[in-house]
């Protein structure tokens, strides 16, 4: 049954999405002398590791690729219908992200509200929102549509912003998104949900088209529009997968799929708000795990992302092996968080060691 259904997936749409994303990315790079005044990301900045001005509007390539993929899906099919609704829902997050990529003047708060708005619109358009999380009492509240929809909007907004948080090196966020989408596709395959498989693989294809230009040389950057859009897309597919398969897929397993960027975001907020000199949680810094790994382990930008991809896959494994088991998922979630904290502290110890050696 699974083999026959898998063969029914619309593969041309994935190929078209990859090709269009790749070609548009190349065009953006080739024409940067005409639009660079607006789109180039300069090297100066606390989180910047590149050395030459680089276009940061990779979101346009992703958007064109996914729209092209949508047009090649069977007309009137459930897959095309849902993808169309997801694209409509993405407009607030994408628009505000692209505005930031061009003007560099959109506040963190405005962009956060835009991603929350995308989650709200998508939940209303698709009819999928988090209606249970297997927590007594809370499930009674989430069963009420207004509360469940608002909860979903904030969850989607949070995950969209978390993907932007880990966008620190060439290929890092894009590679993590590919892994998350492949994880969702694997779980969907286990429960025979081929609509989600198709949508997840389309996301993989357009992201790979961009990555061919982004990694390892960084000719084009993801930018806020891409990061928010991809984070939103992953979050909504996770919500849809859990709600379409309530017996076989726990919502907590979907949290594991997004485990690395969510943990990075929460830990960053904790770091910035508990220091002696407190910082705004939205203020950028160079103390993310990927930054520490680069400075204290590899010292090569191209090698940082593959190491972080390996780490990001750790929580995803729990979702793949036990998507229906609340107990195992929670245990693996705790293990993943502890692993992050221990690894982060290890990076700090290495930093102290290296400073002592240099003295």
C-alpha cells in the first residue's frame, strides 16, 4: 500500500520547484550590481562572519520555487489546495521578513507579530490547529477553537523565529530545515499520510535549490523572509501531521522535530535575561551554540554547519522512532535539552582553556 501510494506522489512538481529555486537564486546573484544597493548584507555586525557584501533575499528564490511546484500539482487535488492555503498564510511573515531584508528597519516585535499572524491565518484557512497536547486540563482549553487557534498562531510564530535564530552560517538554517522536513516526511510515511509527504518533499526540493547557491561559498543568504517562511512552513506541516493522525503522532513528537532551533531560542532568551547586565531577548549576540562551535572547535565556516546538522538530528531521531509514544518522546526531549546545555557549557570551558593557553 505504501509503495503504491508513494508512486502516486507528484515528482515533477518537486523537480520543477528545485530547478526554479536554483535558477532564481543564480539570477539574484548575477544581478546583484543592479539591486545590491537595497539587498546586500554588509559584513559589519556582531553576528556577521562573511567578508564581502552578499545579497540576503534568498526568500524570493524559495517563494518562486514553491509557487512553481504548486502549479505542477494536480489541479484541484488536496495537495494543491493545502499548499495554496499555506502560501497565502505565509504572506505576513514573508512580507515583513523581505521588508527587513531590504530596509533593515523592521523591528523584532513587528516581525514576531507578522509570523504569529501567518500562523493565525494558516490555521483559519486550512482548518488545522493544535486541539490537544495530551495534558489534562490544557486539552479542555485547546478543544475550544478560539483558544486552540491562538495557541497555534503563537507556536507557529515561535518556531518561525527560532529558525531565524539559527541562521548564522552558510547552509546552517537551510540544512536544518531540510532535516526537519525529511523527518516529517518519514513520520508521515509511517502513518500513510501522503499529502504531508508531498508537501514536505516540495519544501525539501526548493530549499535544496537555494542551498546549492548558498553552501558552502555563501553567494546568496537566506535572509529573514526565507527563515520566517521556512520556519512557518515546517511548523504548519507539523501541526497538520499531528492533527490529521491523532492516534499515531503525538504533538510532542512534532516539538522534537523542531528541537534544536526551539532549544537554541529558549536558551538564548534565558541567557540574555539572566545576565547581570540584562539584554533585550531580541538583541542579537555572538553567543549562540553555532558561534561557539565555529570559534572554539572548527574555525572554518564551511565545517560549522555540517557539525550543527549532526547535532540538530539528535532530537529528530526520537520523533522518528517513537512518534506515538508520549513517554519516550518526553524522555528524548529532556535528553536533547540536557545534551544542549552540557555541550554549550563545554564550549565555554574550551574558551576559557584557549584564553589561558594564549596568555
